[in-house]
C-alpha cells in the first residue's frame, strides 16, 4: 500500500471536508467508499481500509462536517452554534464524497462499506445510482422500540430526556461528557432523535415520511449483522434493508460462535482480530461483485 493521501472534499454547499485515500501498490480492482457511523472518526476504519488496499481496492474515507478531521478549530471545544443536520451529512457531505470517489477512479466499479449510519444514509444520496454494490455492517434503523433489549432498557431516557435537556442547555449534544455517542451538532441530534422515536425512521419535522432515494438504488447489497449487537436487533436490521426494495439483499445474521469468537457487537467487525474470518467474508463478496461489474463493462465495450 502506498502512503495514505490526506485530501480535501468540497461538499455540495462548498463546505470543506477532510478525507483519506488508500492506494494499492498494484492494479486497482475497484474503489470503495467508507462513510463513518454516528460519532465515529474515519481513522477507526483505517485497519480495514488498509486490508482492502492490500487486496487491490482503492479506498476513500471521510469525516462529516463538524466531526473528526472535518471539525473547524473554533468548534473544537464546543459545537454550540454549529449548524448541520443528518440530511446535510447525507445529501451534501456523503454525496460529495461519493462523487469524489467516482471521479478519482472512474474506470473501475464503485463499491461501498456502510457501517451503521453509513449504511442508513445510502438511501438518502441523490447520486446513489452510481454505487455498484454495498456491504452494510451492523446497519439498521434506530427505532428505539426495536433496539436490542440491552439498549431498549435505557435508550428511551436518551431520546425523551437527556437529548432535549442537555442539548437545550448546551446548544449541542455533549455526548463526550455523558459518555454517549460523542459530541453532536444540535441539528444532528434532534433529527436523529426524531427518527429513533418513529417506527418509519426516515421522517421529517412534521412527522411525515421523507422523500428519499431508496427507489433508485438497484445494486446488490450484502448485510452483515451480529446476534450480539448491543444496539441493533434483527427487526432494526430488516427494517432498514426493506427500504431498498429494488435491490437484491443478502442477509447474513452472524453469531459470534460461528467464527469461534466470544464477542463481535456493534463495532467489533472492524477490529483486526477478524481479518481471517469476517473480513474475508466481506472481501470475497467485494471481489465477486467487482468481477461481475468488470465483466459487464467489458461486454458493453465489446458490443
């Protein structure tokens, strides 16, 4: 793998985002976009990105506005006054990263690894028709009544008390101090809270179903979810993927014992200890999808 390239991505409204490109030493089979989960910095995915790079995949990661390396210095101590919601993250930031990924490697298939929120927001991208295949990891809706039993016992307190109380006082959600998710902009936490309190999940401020772009997503999807996920239940996982009604979805519900492990959880997939089992599952699927797409491209060029 060549040295990691730190790049700047311009969001749809001109906001500057920080991204990282991982470049293979040899030929590029496909390019992979890796958006982050809620409150997770792009560096968290570096071991898995490097693993994919070792196997011929170019990878691009990025931080949403107000998060990680995309956080402006003046907001490093407090996000009070920072304006952004999840729709901005999806339609402006994520979509811009998608276009940047395509422009970087236009001749190869474009694949996506969506962890949690990263998989959720794929259906909100105006240009998601550019995606040739997607692997979702522990990605489902956040509707609290469908959350895993461990989370459901306490999360109602978050959505109905902690979020309105602390966000109202601080002007943003002080997740670091509360040891929950991390600091989030006011607009992000309020929108997320609204979604997580509604079974339909993707709802607007009036409680109506949002207009999304799930209908134009037709690429195959591999859903990797885990029976010991402390946040997502099977209902959450299925609820999200049912939105992609025009895509062929392969759903794998993995028990830790299936891979001789004691624990996977919501975040465990990206730990290097899983490079010989879980990572191989994702790699095999990505290789197969990249090969299928390349064959289609070659056949069209021949015609």
